[in-house]
């Protein structure tokens, strides 16, 4: 899937051809967001640059990778189903600007700042960006050198502050929290189903009796997996921790990786067993017959993986709660009518080509090149930026 962070580095390092260009009829310095009643602000010009730059990244990515959905990209429903791609993306852009603002404002409290080398590299990249891009492209992006500088500063401050805040998080994970159990289970339905031919399959009394007998045979067997196969069933596997069990109890069921649904009653029946033990047949109304087998009360490999995941989760939760506290200390008022003027109608096309020779980069499975955004100031990659080596230009459809 498209990564904006990766796209940002690439776009500033690459080649973009704009398909059409429009100017802005509003004063760039006008307040799009008033902070604390106007004591500070986010200008329309800077937010518009963020929006147009993001649009360009998406346009280029979808044109290259998802051409079938490119034409209607911005008017189609978003994956969240809570608006169009344009409205949802614009909302995300505002969230990112807001996050960067508050993290930067509170940076001193965490001993975070930009080094002189980082500042120099940002200024160098911004100058190159303005020099190498055509007037038409810069007009469409609403680009100014100060905007490019601030954009890069926001990216770096956000990265540094996230790391600094997460470093203060309590990442203690108890053995009980981390512990992952792995079970096997089999299910025989007694419900009407739809066959591959589209016809309804209505189980007869004899079919239901056979399903129950198969479940009983498996429950009584010493070798669960072999018994499932011998009785025409299919073994499914599920691993869970204490939190998953609690969620399943509240919801009444859990969806496993295969897409199957496992009722809580079955999970409850197997949870208290020892390794190698099977449940009796568990009948679930409006579902069917289940038998579950405790494969491991402590799955060591999954437990350690879960411990790492929970530690990461605790860091993320702490970061997000800290950010919310920062934001709650002041007011943030958006000029909605002004923000509506930012539209993703005129499209971009082109490719993102990283031709930088002075920054660390790697290529992912999609063929995209990801520029390093480490905070080490010893290389140009410390700011997550690189020099622009290709100018942008308009095609024959440009205004």
C-alpha cells in the first residue's frame, strides 16, 4: 500500500510531471487554522502546499500501480467508508499538520531540537526543490521555499519526538499478559448453507446425526488431528492471549485468521485444559458441533512475539495519549470554508525516481525506493531528504 512517508522522501528526491496547473486566489498568509484564538496560526499557503504535495504523491503512485482506479481516485469512497478519498485524505493532512505543530511546540520539554547540520541540509534541499522545479509545477503545488523547509522540519521533528516520547513509556509486559495459547479445533455445521453452485444445502436429520457422531468420535480420540481427518473434518488453529479471551467473551465470538468464526463458548471450554487435552463436544445453537484441543498452554515462539508486539503497543498508546494531552492544552479552530477551496481536481502524472547519490536508500518489494529518515546528522539522510535531480514540467494540457 502507498506510504506517504516514503512518498515524501521520493517526491522531494525525484521527478514529477504535472498534468494541469491552477493558481490560488487566496492570500497564502491567511489563517486556515487559528490557534489559541489567533495567538498562532497555520497559514492557508502552508496547508495547501501539504495538500497538493500529498495529492501528487497519490496521483503518481496510483497512476503507476493502480491505473484502473486512477481516474476516479479522489471521488471514489475511501477504504474507511467515511467519505471520498479526497475528503478523508484532506482530513489526514490536517491531522498530520496538527501533530507536527504540537510536537514541535513541546520539543524542548523532551530535549529535542534540530542540529545545525540538519538545518543546513533542509535549507539545501528546499533551495534545490525550488530551483529544479518548473514555475508551472511550483504554482500547482503552491510551493514556496519556506513551505518546503517547514514541511521537512515537520517531518523530522515528528520523527524525533515520537522516538523521544516513546522512550519514556512503561513497556513492562508480564508473563501473564504475553502468554499465548494455541488450540486446534474442528467444526461440523448443522445449518442450512449455500453450495458452490449457488443452491441451498439443507442438512437432513441423518446428516446432523452423522456430524454429531463425528464430533463425538474426535472428542474421544487420543490423536486429535488424525481423528479429525479420519472423520472428514478440517483442523483449524487459533492462538490467543488473555486480552483476546476477554474480547471474545465480550463479543461472544472471535474471527480467526482463516476468516472462520469461533464462538466464545468453545474458547471457554478449551482454555482451562492442559496440553494434549480435548474438550467434549460443544454444541452452539444456530451454528453446530465443535471440538477443541489444547495444543500448547504456552506457545513459546508466539509468546515472545506477542511480548514484543505488546511492548510496541504500549509505546504507541503512550505516545498517542501524550500527544492528546499536548493538543488539549490549547484551541485549534479550522476555517472550514477556506479549507473547502483546496480540491484535488487537476491531476498529476509522472514517476518518482530517486537519483540521489548522497543519501542512504533501500528498495522495497513494490519497487519504490525508501530514503532513510534517521536522526544521525553524519549523512544527508539524517533529515529524510535528498537533492532534487529532476525538474517538473507541464504537459500539453497544462493551463
